[in-house]
C-alpha cells in the first residue's frame, strides 16, 4: 500500500444522505461509523438537524449498527449523545489514530471489513478508516463557512491530494 492509497476514499458521495443501504449491504457492510462535524451537520452543532434522527433510525431499521467518532473535545455538547439516540459516540478521538475506531468496532461487535466510515476529512476520517481496512466514504463538508479558520490550509491540501489521486490513481 502506497501512502496515497491511505488517502484514496473507497467511495465519494454528495452527502451522507446519499448513502445506499442496499449497495452497502451487498458489500457486506453491517455497521456505519459517522464523523459528526461537517459530515452530519455544520461544524460544532449541538443539536441534530431536523431530518437527522429519522435518517439514522431508518438506517438502523435496515439492519445497520451506527456509531459516531469525533475529534472534537465534546465540550459544550453534552446533550448530543442523547439527541443522537444514545448510540455509541466517542469525542476526542484523535483520528486518524486507530484507538477510537477499534473501540467502536468492539462495541458494534463487527470486524473492520463489515464497517463503513462516513466523513468529510481526508486526513482524519478517510486515513483512519483506510489504515484499518474499513470502507471509507468521503462526503464534502456540509458547511465550509462554519468551520474554524485553522481548517482552511487543510482543506486546500485535501483538494490537492484528491486531484493528484484523480489523476494518478483513478
Ligand atoms: Mg468532520
């Protein structure tokens, strides 16, 4: 595996809402780990947007185990765990480190190859997923404008890497 392979998403969607449950199931996926910020709602959200709980319930009824993995400290977001249905949620995950992913796999009782990760960041969500053999789905940031300014150079670098991947590893 070359370095670039670690950053090559297995799939790219326009948003988390575009997830295709049948296609995921056909691939053997039984669990989904979601990033929170800019993936499910704008950065730093403290309440899920109106459509989100129903979307998550539907996925669960379709047979997927769900969990959330965030690099945010969780400070000021104490109510989020409950409003996301009390499903496993880890803050301060330090993605792309494996610890948080591995903990959630253990909680879900699923092997890495049966779990997808949905996230908006190449160097945390996608890298973390790929190094463990999870199915890595990249979505664009839901609201770039809501992100704190230190994210900007990282976004620029992501665009460069995605373009290189497109060109040299199609
Ligand atoms: Mg994110």
